[in-house]
């Protein structure tokens, strides 16, 4: 079974802190995604990576950056956390082209 | 108008009832995903389909590509089916998904 592991289930950070969210997948998937999920807004794509060191902005990239130095790991970085970044963050991976998406369990981030 | 619309937004049912959740989309696609999210839990992929019908246990998914519509059916619903069900589509030539806002299902004993 594919496993997508997010490093933290719950995280509390202060405004202005730099925050790293880590995601690791064990199935050699090319595609990796970072989403945030907010009530009433559904899942929104922050960044997408289709290969090592390759990335594309999603729908809401402002305030975020990503890093993919190794195929199995995709990191989401909040350069200077703000209260409007309080959310559930979900990482996912898939093989190329019309293959099922595998999600991590999510990280609930609170910025105070 | 959203590119992926789900209905209903909320659904309550008694145990044993037949459930239908609908998804309509406006973009050209080659496949459609149905996902399930339990409260406080991660998201699980239920189906990915590009034509016809797929069945897994009590869950059945159908798609009509020409009409740009898909349905998720649950037969003999059970309280453990209570979850949010999400429809998602990848437009042609992209692996990025567009998500519906989900249908919240509650099944009571």
C-alpha cells in the first residue's frame, strides 16, 4: 500500500515564524501536491511538483514556497506565518496521468 | 459558476437507505475521482473512472462523459459511511485536480 506521511498532525506556531511542513511518500510517485482545506472552500492547491526540483504554482501560492530535492519528499514552507494561514494542510502523491491520488493524514496548523 | 458542482451539499439518511451523490463538471476530462474524508481524518481515494460503472463493496460509481456527470451510490447505508464525499476532475493535459466542495453525509442508526 502507498504511504504518504506528513511529519506533524498538529502544529501551533506564532505569527512571523518560518514553518516547515514535511511530506514523504514511499511509492516512487512523480507527482506530489500540497493543498489546504478550509470550511466552505474545499481543497485548494497551493503547489504541485511533477519531478525532482520541478514545481508549479497552484491556485493560492502567495505566502508559501516549496522544495523537492528528492523524489520522495516534498516540503511546504511558510516564510513568515500569518493568522490567515491557520488551516488543515494535506499532502498527496500520484503517478503520472490519470492515476489515483494518495493523501497523507493532514497537518492542522494554528498560527497565533 | 464552479467548474465542479456537487449535490446535495448535505445529506442525512437512516441506516439501510440507498444514497446518491451527484457531480457535474464543465471542463473536458479523461477521468473522474471520488474521494472520502471521515471527520478528523485523511482523504481516501474511492474510485477513479473514465467510463461506465465501477463497484467496490456497497459503493457504486457511474460516469457519463458526454453529459459531464457522475454519481456515487451507496447501497444499504451504514453509520460508518458518514463522511464527506468529494468529486474531483483533472482537466485534459494536466495532473492537477479541480475539486468539488464535497457532500457531507450523515447516516443515523
